[in-house]
C-alpha cells in the first residue's frame, strides 16, 4: 500500500511540474525580454514557427475580405506571401520581440504604431490569483502545445495568444496570435510596402 501511495504521489508531482513548465518557460522568456538578453530570447523562440504563425494570421486577415476561390486564392496567397515577407521578417527578430513584449508594438521593426493598438503582452503574475487565472484560461493542444492568453484581464480582441510548444525538453514560443488592431495595422503597412 505504501508503494502505491508513493508512486501515485510521484506521478502526481511529475504531472504538476509538467503542467506548470510552459508557464515557467514563458516567465523565463519575459525575464529575458526585460533584461534584453538576445541569446536567451533566441533559445526560447522557434523563429521559423513564429514566422509561419505571423504570416498565416496577417495573410488570412487580408484574404478573408477578398472574394477568391480555387486557383485565384492560391495565386493571391503566393503573391501575398511575397509581399508580406519583408514585414514579417522584421517582426521575427529578438529585438522585435523585445519591443512587442515591452509596449505591445514592434516599434523598431515596423515603425511607430497607432495609439492604443494593443496592451503589452506581459506575463504579469503579481499574485496567486493572477497566475491561477492565466492557468485557467490557457488552452492545451495535447501534451506538447499550450496557448496562453496575455494579458488575461483584457478583452479577447485585445489579447495576445502566445503558443508555447515542447521541443525535446524545452518549451519554446512558436506562435503569437496578434490582437485585431495590430493585425489590421500590419496589413495596412504591408499594403503600403507593396506599392
């Protein structure tokens, strides 16, 4: 009976550590951003996956208003990807992430944004209640991926949804769902850049 309880306790402890680990990794990333430690940021971010995530969002937002189907949609997607590539490349750097996490806008990457575009996606865990809310509103996609809304107390259209994915033994940032105002602003900038 003792061994069963010990093994059950150890399994529960391992599960609890696993459930908290993506939040600890995100907290570590936010500390690296605060310290502007570019090497540590690069360790915690999968830039290829982040590039894909941002491209899909911005292009998807732009194409949803278009009335395209079949080959036209494929052609528009290819053209849009080529046009968006310079804008997205500016967003997928450690310095752009520092700007994004500090004030909600990647200022050095794409210039000054419109006022009030989004609240900064800070992982502010000033209390147990805030940490608990963040944990409750996060969404798990299996055992290897977690999406965390930040700031958790903002309306959904103003939240960043940060996706952390387990790669080998390290949780890395693989996606950031941008708030609607920021996506719209980036679409406008991409359209201006295409001209």
